[in-house]
C-alpha cells in the first residue's frame, strides 16, 4: 500500500445493509368493530372473522368443508396450503368461534352454497359449499 500498486479504495469493501420490508400493521380494534358493525350477513361476518383471526387466505377459507372444522377443539384443518402445498392447523378465537356457531346453525350445512362479496363496487359470487 505504501507504493500504491493497488488503489486503497479498491481494498476497502463497502458494507451494505439491507433493511427489512415494512410489515403490514394489524387493524385497530375499534376499526374492526366498525367494520363488523356494517356487515349484516352472518355468514359474511363469520368469514371475515375467520380470515382476520386465523390468518388463512380467502381461497383456503372458501375451500373449507365442514369436516375441516373441529369446533370442539377450536381448530381448522387446512390439508393443503396455497403457498407451500403443506397442511397446517389454525386455531379459532372466541369471536370467530361464536360467529361460526351463530352463522352455521351449530354445524349444519348452510341453505345457500355461495358467498357474495363486493369488490370495487361489483358483486362477485364464489362457490363455497362448506363455508358457514
């Protein structure tokens, strides 16, 4: 280095730190209550609570069958996940369990076999035979 055969700046290695992406924040509980207040349909409220409290994806929720629900054990069995094709078990919170029991007639098959959700001002109907 004294002879400057190689420039000193080439020997100094810069360190770059990669900052993590900002994670989404949970909804404020008061906002959750406001949203639940405007959902009139019991099945839609149950679907929203299951999605919110368990973290399952909408496709996983709409693909659930009654056999996948373990009400006594407070579990939902997902036999094949959308992200990694591996099964997992998620647990139901008190309010999600209450909504499921209220909306499904305590484990009976629902009268309607579709779930309707508004998306960007349009109405989309998705087949959901087992979802409460």
